[in-house]
């Protein structure tokens, strides 16, 4: 159970959850662990940073690393969904369970209002513009997360929201290796849907709503009851009790004796399924003294739990590095991925949203047409007839049957991702190197949306089809010169370079309707041209960068860096942004007075400060604005005459958004390196925020880009890595990471800004709910009550209540942002067995569950499914309740208010894995080096309070009829030749 207290929340977990709390994925070791302590080299690991590598203990910036064994074996289609709970300071939210979808990642809070807060992805040293789901988890060697200014300032404006560096696998010196991984899994909902009333309960409740509605017109209770009984079936449009019970509910509101539903077609079972997941990965790698190679092939078929949804992907990668000459190294890294995503609408309030349709149509509305006796109605060929519910009320999705139409329709997204990287590295002197790199990312997207002409809404227009194509091409060139030299106890490293980035976007779309024949999906088969549109965008970024690092006696470290970015988004006078950082660290464990304590195996104190910029302004609809300063127009067709309408005014003064980042950290290791930890404090200040300033519609535009205000994110991060037991046969690891976050708006030039259910105001957070406050139900009449603050005749402020939603006063009701996030972990390796897992958690924050409100109408939405909570509605016999009286008269009680604001505190057993590696005696004669079988689970258990809602929601804390998270159980085997 989850405590209601959001600030000082405590989480109670059952013993099984405590045992698995935060487990990390670790493969069984072929070589048995030794009794000795953890080696120093494990402490002083090499981490991947901006434009190079560094030793962790000597690095002045904040960087966290996720190794391949925590990623490779996860049953995720997108690597972003494997990051949650792995690193302190990262908030990874899977807003959709649709296979192939990407999780939203925020590093150290939200630093923008109208600009992008997404981190920069860097793959093998070069910024990546492809779809992140094109990278196979099995190709990844490690992931580094750069969080502070020193770590990310060399990427300038592109790294303003933190950086995720992905390093893919390379071949290693020695005999060639062949790895093979095959798995088969099955998926279902990670969280059960909201509990609903039964058919019997629904008919009696809706009788009550009808009776109360009639009574409101001054009809007596007895007359109203009889009218409700007479009109119940016609109001709902169906009688599941058959002709023997034409009025199944009597004038007393009770179901007639003997009346039983003749069918129960649960649309959640019809539109959702147990899905399969198949994955095969294969790679060959090897190397010699002067070269190495890595080649991989991968295939994934991940069916979704919603019918006709899923994700298929085929990918390949080739990576070669070679010492061509003693003074020349060269490398190439090529990858290609082809994917097909079948994605019926599943993330908004559209009527054809398959997730919402499964929820809101009650089970007494049948899938196939029924006769009065409950038998199926058949057509002339003896086949069952799909029931589209023309008789249903509008709120019960009239004329809809997604289970019938989706198999004949198309909701297909095809995507080709090509990424090519190459470099040449020249060694002029042992300490002087020059590296030139080129990277290109090409993404070609094809959307195909087809509505069949045979059945459903499409049949009314003879079917329709929309085809769209989007092509994005980006390339990055970089030229980096480095000088690295040791002078006795002194060491310097100097880096300087230039980088250029070019982005080109093109899209085109068209639609047609009226097919003469079914089962033809292309526009050429349709007769009537509907629409045709297209546009293109371009963006350029020119950069110059430099960094200098110095250390004395491997104990005192100092680094400074700077970068200048010229962005085509801004006017010439504001085009260039200058970014910088300074950092230092002290490896105190190298000091004699620390060594004499015999406590610390490693102790390092580090601090950094710097500034970065952000130019990624977004339009209110979420699309990028590449021409932030220019005057833009829309083009309209007015009865065949062309015309232009102003869309955006010229804003030459708009400039860079700036992030100032402070980081102070302490890293330590004790007890012979059995306990390692890291504590950090950060303060991230975003000023001159890019914001779409709303204006009066009378001006002809809706908004304009403007630099407005300041946001501050502060918090602490804590990471702990322990090995309580390690001997010849047994090793046990326990890890923990925690992150706190305080997001605060510190400056706004024009007062508060209200956007939907949120309000931006000085002193509040970026995701503060500003909605009506629920005050319960009036026990005397069953009407809903909201808080109403008004001025009386004497000018005094009165804090009262009202039953009219339009009069209710909006007030602050808390923030969507959690107070604490993290993960706790443990892993066990016993001989040839390995057991591991990952539990993530979040404490604090609120979620506005607008999905639930669709099941909570007071009776004015006849035919729509009802939550089981409606059984506790107000009646004269049940006056003390939180659910108003039922009535067909609208009372707006399920409108947005604190009534539907729930705690976002939860814990989720994200991953559990159990594996067994066969002893080498069994397979070495076959040429196998390793053979492991395993079973694993994703999203196995979720601990939370508000049942029915998936607590892992969008960052802004508002549900939106989204595709639920999936629980996946996978069986697999791994073999190495």
C-alpha cells in the first residue's frame, strides 16, 4: 500500500518486493568469483565523456555509467525504457506502452517551458539524430549519462538538458567470437484496468439515474420510478435480458426475479489480448593487434496487447577500427534498421482510441448482433453479423466496432534508419593527435492510414486512405586536435576543435476516398482527391570548442572548457551563444593523512559550474520552430483564390535560453572497496526561458516566441554500490540510487500564466495543478460541492462552497513532479545460477486521472461504462459519501478537480531475471564457450494505491487515454561460440 502523505511519504512493500528491491541485471560469470577484495581498477574505471574518455576518480564532472549487462538482456523495444532506476538524477517515464514508443527522459529536472527538455543522444562520440528505437540493446557496450556543465558543456546548446552517450560494442583482440541470443515472450497488461459494475448493477443504477432525472421535473417518486422502468431499455437501446423481460427493472428499482443477462461481451477481452514477443540477435566480433571488427544482425517482433498493434524491426550494424599506419587510425560504423509499427489510435480522446473503446463500452453491448433470445443473428451466408451499435447512445461509441474494423484497416508506420560514421585519427607526435569525423543520419518515414469501405465509419464515404512521407537528413562534421603530455608530476590535456551540423526535413502528405473495390489500400485505387500538403525545414549550427585539463600528482585536478554556437534559429544579432564551464576535483585518498586513517580506499571531492544554452523552441503543438525570429505566414485556399494569413510576427529580440549549472559531489569507497558511493548536490538555473507568449485572438495570432522568466532545479543525488558477500561460489551485490528534486519558477515578467490545468507562477513549479477544489457531496441532497471564494456585500472574502462547477474557484493543488525517485538493487550469482532484477520507485507528485473520469459520469452519459465506485453514490440511505446522486441531468461532477487528483507514489518491479549457465563440460566438445538459459520479466509487479490507473504517466501528471504499460515474461537462451 502507498501512503497518502506526498511530502513525507513512506512506502510499505511486501517481503517479496523487499527481496527484489531494485535488482540489477547481471549475467552469471563463467569464471568463479574470487575471495579477494574488489580491485582498484574497478574503482578507477574508464568512463566515456564528451569527445573522449577519462578515469572516473580523476574526472571533474558528473557522469554515471550503465554497463552492458544491465541493458543487453532487457525485453524492451526502446533502450530509453531500460534507463529508469539505473542512474540517480534521471527521470525516465514511459508515457505509452505501445511497442516501439520512446520514454520521456529528463536529467536533473525540467529546465524549459516552451523549449525542448530532451537530452542529447550521442552514439560513438557523435550526436545522433535517428530514431532511438533503431539502436538494439544487444549492440550496446555502455551508456554514460553526463549531468553537469563540465561533463556536457563541450556540446554547447545541444547538451543543455544533459547528454546520454551510447557506446556500441567493438571487437576485441583475440579469437573471433560468435554470440547468439534467442528469446520468446508473452505480454499482458502490467496493471489491471478500472473495476466496472456488472450488467445487473448497471441497469439498476441507470434506472435510478432516470428516476432522479424525472423527479427533478416535479414528478412524484412513484411516477418517476414507473417512468424509469418503462423507458430504461429504450434509453440504453438494448435489452440483454431478452423478450421475456421487456422491463427488466421494476418500478421499485430492483431487477425482476429470474432476469439474467443472455450475454456478457467484455470489450476489454475483445480488443485486448495476450501478446507474443520474439527476438533473435546474432553478432560476430574479433580483432588483432591492429584492427577489430563487430557485425550484428537482429530481429524483433513485439505484438501489442491491443489488437492490430505491434512493432517489427530488423537491424544490422558493422563497426571496423584499424591502425592503417602507425600514425593513422581509421574507423567506420554503419547501421541500418527497418521497422514497421502498427499503431491504432491509443493516446488521446478520439472516439477510435482502441484503449478508450475497450474501457467505455459496457459488456451488455454485444460484439455480434443478437436475437431476443440471446442467440447470434446470422446473415444470408450463415455468418455472424458485427454489431456496430447504431442503437447505442452517443456516449457508448455509437456506430463503432473497432474489433471488426481494425483487421481491415491500416495504421502503419514504416521507418528506415540509416546511420553512418567514419573517422580518421592522425598521430603527429605521441602526445599530439588530430581526429576528423563525419556522421550522417537518414530517417525515412512512411505513414499509411486506411479506413476500409466495407464496414464501419469508412463505409459511409467509400473508404479513405492517407499516405505521408517524411525524410530527415542530418550530418555532423567535427575536427578535434588534442595534446596530452606528462611532465613529472604534472599532466595536461588540451582539446580544441570545430564542428558543423546541418539538418534538413521534408514532408509530404495526401489523402483520397471512395474506393471502387475493397482490399486495395493505395491512393490510386480511390476516386476522390481529399487533400495534399507538404513543407520543409532546414537548420544549421556552427560551433567552435575547447577544453584544458590539468592535474598534479594524480591528486589535484582542474578543467576549463568553452564553446561558441551559431544557430540559424535566431536573428544575426543574437545568433551566437557562448558557453563555458570550470571544474575541479581533489583525490583526497592520495593524501597521507587520509591514508593514515585506514578508512577510505578512495575519496574524491569535486565541484563544477558553467553555463549552457538552449535554442530548441517548440510550437504549442509540440513541433519544432526552426525560424524563431522570422515572420511566418499560412496559406489558405478561399474558393479557389489563394491567400496568406499571418501566423507568427517577426521577433528579432528572441535569444538563447541559458542554463547555469552548479555541481558539488563526493565519491568514496570503503571496506576494501566493498562499499562505494557518490553524493552530489546540483543547482540548475534556467534563465531567459523560451516561451510561446499567448496574445489576444483579436491580433490575428495565438502567440509569439519570447524570453520570459527563470526556473531553478535543485536536488541531491545519492548512489551506493555494495558487495556484502563474495567468495568462490557466491556473490551478492546490493545497489541503491536516490534523487530529490525541487523545481521552482523564480521569475516571470508578466505575472501568472494559465495553460489548461496548470498555472505558472513565481514560487511554484512548472507542473503545478491549478484546478477546482473538491469539497465532497452535500449530504442533504446529494449534489457535488466545490470550493467557492467570493466577496460578500460588505466586501469581505468568504470561503464557501457551490454546486455549480462554473462558479468554483481554481486554486493550487500540488505539483506533478515527484519529491524522490530512485531504484534499489540486488543481484545474486551462485555457482552457475544468476538471479537479478530491478525495482524502481517514485515518492510524491500528483496525477490527474482524466481517464477515470470517463467512467464517473453522474448518469448524463447514458450507455457509457461505470466504475464500481458508483455503487457508493449518494442516496437518502447513504448520505455520507464522495459520489453524488445519480441523475440524467448534467452536474459536471466529473470535470477536472482535486477529486480526481491522486498520489503519484508507486514502486514497480521493473525487471527480474533468473538464469543458468551450463557447466563447460556439457558443451565445450561442441565448440561452445558459453550456453545460458534464462527467464525474465518486465514490469512484473506494481505497488500503488489508485487501482486501475497505471502510475507511470506523462511528466506533466495528466492521463490521456494512453496505451498501458505491458508485463512481459520472456524465456531465452544465449550461446557463445
